[in-house]
C-alpha cells in the first residue's frame, strides 16, 4: 500500500505545547499550517491520561471562538487515554487541520460519541501499530461543512464502535481507509460513510447486509490510486465457521478476529490460501501425450510465431519435420552421452525452415499456466547447456515476449502470470546446430479464487448467464445480457435490471459488464408490448404505423385524407370520424377508410367542389334528384328542380307513366296461354327505362307452369299495390 508510519518509542516534534499529564482536555489555541501546536501523551513511555467524563477536544471548544487552528495530538508508546462523551477531532466553527495519531499499541477510549470532525474542516484520525479506539458512536464528517477522514493500518489496529457510524450533515464528506489487516467493527444498525478504501483491511458490520445496497462506495488499491469498486473488493457474511479471517500470511493470525461470526465483512483482499505448484520440463516429459498437461512440444517459424505441435517419430522424440533437417524434442534414455546430451537430459534441436533460408526454425517446449483466479507469480529457473555443436541461440519468452535471449547459460526469472499465459523455452539458429540440453523449473504461486454466486431472475427470454444460480470467480468480469422475445402479437422487451448485493444497483440497458465482488442477485426487468395493426383503405394517412406499443398505454390516432379524398371513419379497434383513442390492453387492429365519393352520388369529391355541391349529401338541393343525375342531365345540383318531377307526375300519360293504382287497373289485354304436354305456360317480363324510349329487362322473367286437363279452366293476372 505504501502508508509508512513511524512507531519508534520516541518521536521528535517541533512546537510541542504539552506532554502527558499536562495535556489539557481543550487543545487550543492552534498553531499554523507550518508550525502546528503539538501535544504528546506517552512522550518517552506508556502513560495513562484519564479525563473522566470530560470530553477531549482537539481544537476550539466554543462557538464563540473562531479562526484557524492547527493542532496535533500523538498518543504513543502503549499509552491509554479515557475521555467523556462528545469528544472531537476538530471543533466548533473552525477551519484548519487537526490530527490525532495513535501508534505503538496505544488506545483511546471514548465513553460516548466521537466526532471526526465536529464542525471543522480537514480533520483526521489515524490508528496505527496495533492501537485501538473505542467509542459508542462515530460521526464522520462535520455538522456543517467539515470533512472527516480516518486511517486504520497495521495488524491488530482497530476502531471498535458499539453503536453507529454516521455521515456528516450538509454534504460534508467522510472517508475511511482500512489497510494492512486492520479492522473497523460496527455493532449498530447504521453505517454511513461516503467512501471506504480497503487494501487487505476489514470493515465488519454486525448482521447480514449482503443483500442491501451499500451505504458507501467501496474502493480498492490498483497500485497507484484508489479505484471505485476495484475487482478485488469483496463483501461476504461471516458465519460461525467463517468467523476467523484467514490470510496468506500466518503472522496475521492474531487474537480478536475470532469473534466476527454474524458480521458482514467488507474487504479488498479476498481471503484465501496461497497455492504453490512446481513443474520440471525434464521430469514431466512424456512421449504418449502432446499436449502433456501444462506442457506441449513443437516448433515455430523463423519469426517466432505460428506454434505447431510436434508429432511422435515412433521412437523417442517429438519432431517438427522429417529427414536430417528435423526438429527434435527428446530425452536421452541411454546410459551414455549421446549427441552431446547426458543420460536423462531433455534436449531440443532446431529444424530447417524453407521460409528462412540457412537458418534453423525454433524448436521449443511450451508451458501453459493452468486455470486460477487473479494474477499469480512465476519463478522460472534453469539452464541451456552446450550440446554436440557447441553454444547455440536460446530464448525464454512469456506470451511471445522475450525475457531472456543468450547463447546458452543460466536463467532466473520472476514475473506475473495469469491463467492461460505461455512460457516458451526455445532453441534456434542454423539447422546444422544440433542438440541443446535444457533444464527448466517453474514455480507458480497464486491465491485460489473465491467463487461467488450470481442468481439470475428473468420472467422472459434466455438471459446470459442463465436463469437460476450461477457460479462466478470473485474479481472476474461477466457480460450479462438478455434479448427481447416475441410470441404471436405480444412482445417482451428488457427495460433494465436491478442488482442486489453489490454495486451498481441498477441500469436501463439489456446488457452490462459485472465484476463480481460478492454473492448477488440480478433481476431483469421487462415491459410488455402489443402489436397494433394500422391499415388504410383509400388514399390518406394515419400518424401511427403498424408497430409494437407498450401495454396499458393509450394511443391517439389521427387520420389525414389526401387531396380530393375524405375520411369516412374508423373500424376495428375504434369507430367514428374523430381522433381514435386505442388502449393497448391486448393486440389490436384498426382501419382508416377514405373515399373520393363520400356521398355515393356519382360525383367525386373534387367534382362536388367544382359544382358547389355538398360532398357529404347525395342530393344537395333536396329536389329528389341525386347530384350526379342532375349533372348528367344538364341540371344544377344546387338548384331545386322538384318542379320537373311535379310536371312529369301531372302528365304521366304523356310520358307513358302510370301510378300504381292506375297500373293495377290497366287491363293487360288478351293473354294467350300456351299449352303443351298437359301444362299451361305463362311468362311475364318486367322492363325499365330512363328515357321512356329505350327499355331493358328489370330482372329475370317470371314463368309459371300450370297443369291443365280436359276440363275447362279460367286464368287471370292480378296486380296489387
């Protein structure tokens, strides 16, 4: 981490105001930023300072005093301080800088609330070297605008709060840094801090809070700065079996961490046991498998790329080409030196590559890092020996990057590796260079990753990861996604997600990247859409198109006719000729109908406008003649021509017209019935005319077929009105 703390038995300060028993309960007046006022308890040895029920103020203690104060209190050398309720690092209505630092297993016991600061600005509590601070409540951040900070570092350093940790009011900022296996423990129901910086330190909060949204921003150390929700941050609930916090350093096993059963633990160093594994290129060599666990044997081209596995030559080697120019990876299983290779040694021989004239393409032994979480450390040691052709070119590379390149010799390398990384041991040069013995040992140290659970809840779709409980490696990043689903005329679209157990708490996308820091539950949220089919009959438009519309929304549709057309109305999901209001409670269909002859009188809407007639009335002037008929006959559809109809009625015989009462009285004259085969046949045809000159059939003829015998029969035709 890089936080350095002086813990010697004697510390030297400039501007010391008082020490030990002379340190008052009100530490003021203050000094300056360059020369602060310094108070020391435990100047040369452990000292106990008991203020009883009196609060200890570091800074001014009265709102009637204002100004800047720069005060520092050092509690050291195993000293113990007791003070009353409302003790404060910082003071009323005051700016400047106050510091309280505890070192060398010292302690400060506050009988009530400890404010850090009270209402000041830029105040800091530091607890180092196995020191303790105990209080009932800890207020971080000033009551006005003051910023509060706390740093707890080193094994067995603790801040124990039997009540709550609360943030300051009025947007005051608070920050706690807990590092190097230190502990802050909170027993109350509230824990509110702006930011908590964690690097191998622990924040313990009584109860199971893993399913809650965090009340602070967790930050991890990325090597150069604090980073929000770095993938090393971790939250878990310590059951009785998990109460003792294990670390990779056995010296960190100290008393007091075995009482955290029933606490939620926040840390940025995932507890786990360190694993160390070793490999030997010579001892692990086999001829019955390639790859062989983490080892593989083969060759590359002259540019040190395009690795190709070797094949078994049927005798004792993995080879990469044939004939005298072959590349070999083999062991001498004879009792004597062979080709410059001692009995039992592993050897490599470069091979001829046409693409690199006159040179030997690399033969190599490759090691691939096994699966593990996070980053491990590889310690690679060994030697390339001179073979039967003397010294040759050799290389050790990590992920194709050369780390060591010499003409034989020893190598001793240490570097970080991740799962899947490769380490190559290479012999190259002209193909005439022969066998080069190799000893190579790899020691891999890493911490086994902790597996978290990610529970995925989704009412629809096929989410990734899958619906249900998934295991993810702590610190790893998983892409979470889900696509929309359509069933018939119903569509389900992801509207976002919520995450319980870690940050971020929610989002409005259908995918995101999740870096796992603890067990969490991911719930995909959905909205339901129904299909609205919008159709048009005639020539016009609607301001909605056929599409998906969200469930329970009201869609207001407006129809607009094209020039010369009129909107006739809606059908389907709505009716009428005004705006259509469609409530999407299910899939629906609606049709807007437009007409170029709205009244059906034979005149188009455009012609109606030309003649001045009403496009919505078939008989604009109400004279009994349709507008289209009047135009056809040379009459005006806007002038009343009912006198024409009256004249015709009064001169019906002139026009060959008869009213029904007359027609019924008109004798049809002599009608002959044709008889044939014992039947009388009568056929009547009704005709019609528009000009009384040309006549056409008005429908089909009516025919009667009546049986007749030898007896006399009479028939007549009668009409009724």
